[in-house]
C-alpha cells in the first residue's frame, strides 16, 4: 500500500554554487529538496553563466515555492543555520527525514573559513540526536548528503574514503532501520540500486529526479 499522496517532490543533486542552472530546475515545480553542497558561503565555486559569484542561494526564486536544502561539506554550517530554506539535521520535511554534513577528502588542501569548515560534520552529540530521531520515527523516506559506507563502497572503487562521525552515523542508521527510499549526493555520480530492500539513489551534480511521497 502506497498510502495517500503527500507531495510530488523534485530532488536535486549537488549545486556547487551554480545557481543559474539551479533556478531553472526549480522554476516550474512547486516543491524541491536539494541534497547539500548548495555552495552556501563557499568561495571556490564559480558559475560561468553568472556575472558575479553568489555565496548564498537565489532566495528570490526559492521564495516562489517550497524549495529547501540540507547542508553538505561544501556549505558554511553557520550560514546555513541563519537561512530559512535550510532543513535542520534530524528533522522531517515534506515527509522526508533529512540530515546533512560530510567529510571532505581533500580538506588538507583547503582553507578554513574560505572553502572548508571545521564543523562540516555533525558533532558526536548532534549525531546521536539525529540517530535517536531516526530510530524513533522510522521514516519511509530519507535524504542525506552522504550515505552509509556499505553504499559508498559500491561507488568508489579506490576506497578513498574518510571514516568519521557522519559515515558512522549513516551506517548505524541503515543498520537500525531500512527505509523504502534513501536519496543522497556527495559522490558526484549517478546511482540507483535496491540494497536490502532500500532503494538508494545518488544524484550527480545538478541531476534531478521527481518522486511521489506518500504517507503510511
């Protein structure tokens, strides 16, 4: 049983500050959710279609509908928390359980406060709160920036991954409860596979997919 249709949502992959292309993706849809790496406060991205680089999302376009995002590792966490279009970690938005953050593999070559933030991952205490919220709600739908390590193992042949709070959290979440659908980004590849009953979808940069979300 699918239940009652709650929303039809456009899920959008990493934006990386390419806001002109992002605006085209949300222009004709009333509801969208973006998987992180929006590019909030990130000084290293550029959009060749923009005259100037913008460090914040295009709020004027987002205000015309229900358009929200979670944070990735290429977003300033402090800036995200000041923006109403940001979905807080461990909360449900439009029937979808959401949590952001990830570890940057290349953080040794980045500059703190410019294109890297020390709190790019959740703190241990915040991760525990997200986990408790997840196990209490046992969501049908999940959207995160990163994914469980068993899934990223399928995406990265070189295994160049960083262990950390986020990847451990994702793994523990999947072990505790297997949702129907789990959408994520971060790995810059297209992926769609059912694993142990859960459909995992990785969206590449600015890739999108329209999904119908039902209640139980």
